[in-house]
C-alpha cells in the first residue's frame, strides 16, 4: 500500500513514523512534510489546500489511501473533491467530508449539534451583525470570565477568555467587524466551565469506532499555564484522572451520543474525532470538537498505540473497523515542545538545529523544520517535540528533558513544567 499523508507538523511526523512500521505499507509520501518526515517517507512539494495538485500527486505516485492531517483541507471539502472526481473517487480519504467537518469548521453548528443530542456542554448563544445589539444583555446573564469564540477556523487564535465585561463586548464587536476574516461572521459566547481539560480521540468508519489513548496538552506558553495561548507546548498520556469510571461517562454521555447523532442526521463521518473535554467535578463536558488528531497530543497518543496502526486506517478505508483490534502501551508517554524565541508572537525562521544525533531513549518529532543542504533548520514557531516513555509521568519527562539538553537552536525555548498539574 502507498499512503499519502497531508500536512507538515508533529502530528504528520508521528503518523509517518508509526505507519512506516507496518508490514502492509510499501511507501509513504508526505505533502509537504518536514525534515523529520523525510527520514521515514518521501516529501512532496504540494500544498494540501490545492486539491488539483493533491490529485496529481495521488495519480503520479499510485496512492492507495490519503490521510488528511490538518483541519483546513477537511473543512474546505477535500473528501468531497475526491468523491466528485471519477479519476480518484475510489481512493479512500481518511478524514470527514465537508458536512461532517462542520463539527470543527463551525462552532455554532457544533454547539447546536451538542444541544440537539443532549450532550453535556456549556450554555451559549450565537450572534451575528444583525443580533449584535443583544450581546450586552446576554453577557450580563453570565459570570466572568467570558468565553468568546469566532465561529469558523481562525488558525487556533479564535477562542478568547476575557475577565472584563466591557472588554468582552469590544472583542465581540472586533470579531464581527473582521478581526478573523470570514471566520468571525458569527460569534459564539458561552459560560466558562471551571475544571481540568483533556483530549479524547476515536477513529471511526462511519458506523463503529475504536477509542484511542487520551491525552492532556498544555496550551499556554509560560510555566504554570501563564502567558499567551499556543498550538501546544507539550502533552501527557494517559491522564491520571481519566480512570475507568470517568471514561465510562465519556463513552456513554459523549462519544456514543455523538455517533448516534451523526447517524440520525445522515452525516457519514470517516476519520478521527477529537473531543476537547473538561472534567468538572468528575463529570465530562464538551468544550469543542475537532475533525482530526491533535498536535502535540498525537506525539503521545500515537507512540502509545502498540498494535499496527495501519490496521485502523485500513478498517476505515474498507468499512470493517469493527473487526480490527488496537492495543495500547501501558507506559506513560510525554512530549515537550521546543519552540522558536518569540513564539507565539513574531519569531525568526532559518535557525540551524544541532544535537539531534545525540538523542537516545526518546523520539524527536519534527513540527516546524526543513532541510537546507545537510542541515536541519527551523521553519515554524513550534519546532520539535521530544517524546519519551516511562513507568510514570516523572520518569518519562526526565528522559524528554535530558534529551532536550543536547538539542539547540538560537532562541530555543521550552516549558520546564509539563505535567505539573497532574
């Protein structure tokens, strides 16, 4: 089997690394990939958002299955593009079609879906320019902090938590006036839920699903969860409080009703569903849906899959996921992200990365790197994720931090307290 993985981050490197271990996989192509993916596969200079170029790459490289990493091509309809084209309609795409990807592509749709299907989530209201005059009175019904979300995809920047009522009103106005472009044509305001967050993942063929390892990631750039939000500074799996009792609640109250709701609404969903959850006094609530695997969660979730991950991918492609098995590694996996100086604000690319050959006992997943002659150079804000296993969070993190001490690039920064709250 020849696979094409779309994307260029740590998630795509983790997928490439894992799927390359399968005896059923012949070749892996990654579009566009990074310096790390080129070790286990072949990078293609193709933009995942240019569907015509993706089609060309699929035909030229005799691709059997396409796995979509990031959310934007899914929300923009890459799955539908394949189904509508007679040349490629028989090539399975692992990732939902445009209708199903609305779970991530529209916060308003997701909240309506959750409410319709009695799935626990924060109370909310959506506003557009016509109803903007009612924002003040709704905010007055909530206690601060106020959670404000742009409806569409805003490159991870569309969720704001604001303490002050006037500031919250100004922010809603700013979003509706184009701060996030079309993503902000609608704004969702919801009550703030106090608790501890976690990410839960399933893979589904549209009828049945397999639960994958859960994870907890750390979004804030500063230690003690301070500072600006990022794409993620590290992650831990398993999550200590997600015991059998808690996960039974997640299955019964959230995953099963989601699957039933999709079926009831004639939405065929094939791929990964990422449930962004919060544990409020022992009860799970949905903060958001995502239509793909998370990053940096993938860098701990995928390394904890002990069995052949391609079996799950093939199960989605063939529609027989129910007969496939998945085994987990009981050890803890942790990952710590090394980022560019200045991230998530302005940062400089093109810094030479050294010390990668000195790493032992950990896996380094590349997130924002490229190759310049024989050197690895930085090409993004989040550069590398150093993943390790251990009998405990503390032991796994000790390996990650030890190996980070060998790696260097100008301005490199990482958090020293991943897992601090567990």
